[in-house]
């Protein structure tokens, strides 16, 4: 019987998934920062595979401390904190869980969109306080409006598909137009925001997109516009958003991601024209199981010599 492959896991997993990995791998589970550092410092030489997520990543220094490392996988689609260049220079195989939680994220995005536009956060509070609808300004429709999407990748396209059911006109901004897409392309985010009634951010994190949604973009969206972010917290300038919401320079916002994660975004928590969820868009039992199964498929493919299923 061949020895189990040493695997270091840096993200939180359920006990059932830990047990499943333990049956297949020589598992070292280190989701806390101190345990991670200790595991790499004392046992780094033995690990052949690492499982992580985009916001936790894996640094070049950590890779250097693992000379036997040959596979790095991210459970979700994101990989912004993995040093891709360092991994490629070493010939380390890279894979992610692209496509495993797209429907869950798109569902959540549309839920946030409706909640923000219809101001569920405030309506819930007012109803609990006994305020009747005659004393409340009417929130606008979602149907028939113009939806802008920043980042028309797989998740962005699934958001667009859902928007079709609401008879929405759809525009998008990417670094370049996407072939075979019927939606209107905007070559600048500011232009897209000015056109949009609602702007959904589905862009990945990283230096290229950091604070791409800034005060100028928010002002272009305008006092009747709404922002939703299910991409990465770094995409939106938190202070600029807080000021725009406070001054009613945009109508409202729905966020599943924010720069201070996992700490709450202090500049935003007191605002009534905002609904926030704690980076839950990609989390459901179905999506988590699919992501876990994709890791197993990626690892099996790599160590069997067939290659990973979803390479980065």
C-alpha cells in the first residue's frame, strides 16, 4: 500500500470534509494563522500539496519553505493571494474550484440587489417598530432597469442571465469586450456606472482592480443608483462608499465582501441604506460540496499524472 500524500489545508473545513481528506491524504489541518506558520516552519519539507482559498492564499516565502510542494489548489474560484509567479517559476501545478459555486454567488448577488433597491434592511426595522407603509417612501422597481456588471466572467454571466428574467438591459465592463456576448460593452467603468441604474461588481481582487470603484464611479452611478459587490472587498473604496451612502450620493448598496474581512466594516455598519452579509455568497451545502469534490478531482488528476481538472 502506497503512503498517503502529505497535504496542508489552510482554510476552514467541516469535520466531515476533514475526515474525508484524512482517509485519502496525510492531512495537516492549519486554518489558524499561528498553526499555519508553525506547520510550515516545522513540517514544510514534507508537504506535497496545499489546499487554500483566494483570500488566504500562499506566499512565495511559504512555497520556498516547502521544497517538495507540487500542487496548490484553491477551493473557490479566487486565487488573488496565491503568488502565481512564484508557483509557476517552481513548476508547481495550480488549480481552483471555478464553476463550483457560481450559481450560489449569482443567486446571492441578485438577492442583495433586490434587498438594496427595495431597502429590505430599513423596511424590516421600520416594520418591527410599528411603522406602516404610508409613512415610508416607495422604493423603486428592479424590473426593467439598466444593470451594469463589472467583470463579465462566469459569475457575471450568470447574474446577467438572472437579470434577463427581470427584463433588464445589461451592460458590462471588462478589460476588453467578450466575444459572443450580446450585452453592451463599455470601455470605462465610469461610463458604465453613468449608464446603469444598478452596478454589480463581480470582478476578482488584486492590484489591478483595487479601489476601481472609487468616488468618481460612485458619483457617476448617482443618487438613484445602487451598488452591489460580490467580487472582492478590495474592488470598492470603503471610505468613498461610506461617504457616498452617508451623503445620499448613491441610493443604496448591498455588500457580501468588504476590505476589513473578517472584521466588520466600521465605516459602514451604521448606515441604513446598506445591507451587508459576511462573505456568504458562495457558501451553501451544495456549493461547498461541489468545491470539495473539485479539489479531490484536481488532486487525483495531478497525482495520477493526468493533470488537474480546472487549472489556473
